C-alpha cells in the first residue's frame, strides 16, 4: 500500500494546527453549555441586532423583539416554500433582504418538490453558526482516531464530490453543495477542508465522464485500494453501505486494474501484481471482496447511526473489519446545525446552542406556522420533536424537516439524535413517521431473528375494484380526500405538495 508522510493531513495545514483548531472549538462549545440558556439568549439578540434593518427584519419588527417570546409572536414558523420569495430576491442580487451580511454562496439542497433549494450563506453565518460546529464534529477524529486525519489519503470521503456541477444563481453567485465549497478560498478557512477531500482521488482523470456516477465511483474506489485507508465518511449511511456491494460487484475489474497498473483500463495506476493476487485469493475464499480485505487497518465509519441505519450498521461494520467504530455525523443540514457529538456517544449530540435559536415542536403534532414551541431545556427524554432553527444567515424559525429524539440529559442539557424526516404517511389515517416504521421493524426483527440489509416503504395501488363494482374502503378514502388535496402542512405553507408517502416494508434474511 502507498504510504504518505505526515504532512498536510486532512485540512491542508500541519496536523498539529488542525488538531489545535478542532479541539479548541469543541472545548469552547463545552464551555458554552455551562450557561446554555444565556448562550441561546446571546445568539438570538445578536441575530436580531444584526438583521433589524433588513427587509425581513423591518417587516417582522426585529427591533421591537426584546426576547424569545416577542420573537416567536412576531415571526411564524416557515418552511422553504414560505421563505422562497425572500430567498429568490436575495439570489437575484438584492441586498439586505434576509441578512445585513451579503451571501457569498448559496448552498444546494434537495427540495421537497424536486427543485434544488438555494440556501444563502453569509460570512457572519459561517463564523458564528457553521465553523464552530463543523470543526467540533471532527474532534473525535483527531482525539481518538488520529490516523484518519494524519494523512490526506487516510480517509475515503464519499460525500466529497470530486466533479461538482457548479451552478449559479440569477445574479451569478455560486450555487453548489456545502462539501463542494473551497472554504479556504471563499471564507479564509484553509483548515476547514474535510478529511479525505485532498486525497489522490479528490480529482478525477480526464477520461471520466462527470455525468457517469458509476464510473466516477469505480475510479475513486480503484484509486483508494492502493492506499492505507483508515476511515470512510458517508454522512448518509447508504453511501457507506454501498462500498461492500461495489467491491463484490467490481472486484474482478479492480484486481485486473491493480495487476496491470491501469485505471478502468486506462494508463495511470501503479502495477502491483502481488497485492492483486492476494486480493483475488481473498475474494475467491469469501465469495467476494470485502472492505476488510482491502483496508485491514480500517478504524472508523462516520455517518448517521440512527434511523434505518441502526438496523443494518452492526453487520455493515463487520464487513469493514473487527476494529471498526461507527460514530454519528452531526444532526445538521445545509441550512444549519441542530446538534453535534462532543463526546463519544454512539448516536447523539449536544445542541448547537451558540449558533442560533433552537426551537422544537412535539413530533406527534402537526407543524403549523403558529405551533407552540419548546426550548432546548424544556425537552423530555424519550420524546421526538420537529427541529426549528433561526440564525444570523437569514433563516428565521425555519422548519428543518428533521425529527430528533431526546436520548438523555447531561445536567440541564438534552442530547438528541436524528430520528428521521418529518414526512408523514397518512393514506388511511395511520399517521406514520419514519421512526415508527424503524421501531416496528426493530421489534419484528428481535422477535423473528431476521436481519435487514435495507428496507423500502410504499403504498400499493389497488389493482381492481371490490365486488359488484363497489370501491374498496381505501379507494373510498382516497376518492373522498382527492389525490390533489393538500395535507395540513401544505395548506399552512402554500407551495408544498401534500402527497402522502407510501409505506410498504420489505426485509431480507441474511
């Protein structure tokens, strides 16, 4: 395997500088938790003061808001569709719409209607609401798994896109994913490059078609098998789960490329016949190539560890090797952070109290513009909540779309984990969320001894009418509601579709 000297490591600086920055941000967040309520008040006051003279701030009386109660009374809970007119105006180049600080880029995030969201990102937001939690998220890497960030080629970062399709807004500003932004160039933060984003496979050969996702995935995997990879980052656990499947599917091609010193049949690799034969023998004995064969010193998987992933992560870890730990990615989205693991808890993190105001609505209730919210210290252990965030970057009482579960408390501070998207299946009044399905699956698996590799849910379409042409009860329900009738959420927030999510669970026996 190729070995790299201890140089720039994960983030383009010396490892010692990176370690100091990451642990420093983590320690500052720990300290803020000692007076968490005051930290939340400070974040709210700072946001209101900074943006009082914006169009949104004037329309909602920010200058008259003396605290959280006045703020909640002045600003309704909103989703992206509700804020879209303001965001589109800012994306068209208008100043002082949502924030006093102009947007530098617009993060791309998938929208509920299939359109890509445009999330305005300002320098003030990055300083106060993004970088502190972003750096802290890597603290467990540098403290407990330093080999994962000690070398640029030590981490296979699957969320980092080496061939980004960079778009622009109407005013010509960059519109791209958060992992595709050069934080050093855009925000003066060279240490913020993600682990693995400077690996040899972070750029693709000229012959690779950027639109061919399978070829891109193969070429990156082909390059990574030459290196001593210690960590895989996926955030979405499906990315991590795909690696063993890809190795099983592609191992004859990978072995041949490694033997010949080619990359997908093209010149460019380093011939290694000895290792190629070793991997071939391992694949033949095991019925396929496993990550533990390719990277025997693998230590860490970094992704969401809850939700559906919690059902298949134990077996997935076995494929990567007996020494592998799975640590939770932050409860976050392109729009902002909700929680980050500051210790080695396997699923949950502490609330991002210094980054903005965090509010929560009981997940069993419909989320409305006027929903009563709870603050972080009012949350109950074991319950699930919709997450609502406000921050200086211009998102105000923004319904993130995620549901979180309170796992436990450390003193006055709850720790929360990702429980799933808020999407509700209400085809025949069942009102199921993702977490309900996962809980039911977990109980069924425990009772039957079955295992799940993955699961999908759908609502079967009726194939024929009932006797004598009488519609089935399910059909009568659908007819009375109407296929185009919006849900309660979409009636509250015009512009969203109200189509229910289908639910039909399938599992497989290992």
